[in-house]
């Protein structure tokens, strides 16, 4: 399977704990995105990497959130001191530069529940 | 910022009939418009797209129409099939992809 993979699929944590999610994009894709989706809403942009460079961060990404893509391949999203409002589906997507329609390929997401 | 809006949270149609899903946007700088389909417990999957310089794109049973003057696009599915039942997201791109809230389509046998 050469699609976007995310790990874990589900994460339950207690408020105040730190969590880390991993995303492995499609291997030839140099662009990687993190989105967050809550119930009844569409995916909301969080941050974007081109290769290892983080080029844009949404204002939704508070200082408790940090994302890395150290070698331009996989990426991690860490949330420190989780809050109940962080409960959401965290989606990773990748794309290749030069796609004419900017099509994103999404992983299955990590469902975070903060108790 | 609600730059992409899907005002109908749900739509129910009979198998074999046409499904029309609507989307409105506010930013005239969007380059591409896309529709994604999402099944439960899966990420969104790309369905069809249209460039801002076109007004129609067709792929099999799926057709997307773009009306730039009205800042409106629609997805037509003809004929609708029960397997089309899913949540459909409209998205627009201007360097980053912005999504509507989605419309849940139910196709009844």
C-alpha cells in the first residue's frame, strides 16, 4: 500500500498529557499537510511542509502544537498539555509539487479523545 | 474563516436519480475547486476537480459546474447509486486547501 499512513488510528489521553502522531506520506510527494477535523465540520488547515521546511502555520496552531518533518519524509505532530478542546480527527495529507489541480491525498487520520 | 460554504448538511435521493450538491465561496482568488468524498473512519478521497478558468468538468457519472460570477459550484451525480452514500466536501485552493463543512448524501435503493 503506497498511500498516506497515519499512526496511531486512535488515541485516548488525559487532559494535560502530551501526545505525538506520525504521518508517512506517499514516498514521492514533497508536500505534507496537517489538518484537523471536528464533528460536523470540514478539515481545517493546521500546517504545511515542503520537503523539511515548515512553510506555513495556521493561527489555529497554538504554541502547544509543534510539527516536524526532519528529513523531508515522515512528519510528527505533537500536542503538549492536551485540553479537551483538542479532541478531533487529525488528518495528514500529501501532494507532489506540480500537480495541476493541487490534489491532496489524505491518510485515514488519528482520532484524538482528551478526557 | 468561512471562505467555502456548504449550506446543506444532508441530502437524500433515490437510486437512479440525480444528486446535486452545492457549494459557495467568497474568495475570487481560488485557483482550483475540488470535491472530496469521505466514508466513516477514512480520510477524504479526491473525486473531481475544476480549474477556475473552466466552467464544467466531467468524469463518468460525476460533473462539476463552476459559476464564477455567482461564486458557486455544484457536483452532479447521475445516476446516483447506493455506494455514493458518503459525506462530500467541497474544497478550494489558493496555496492552501480550504474545505466546506460537508454534505451527507444518502442514496436510497
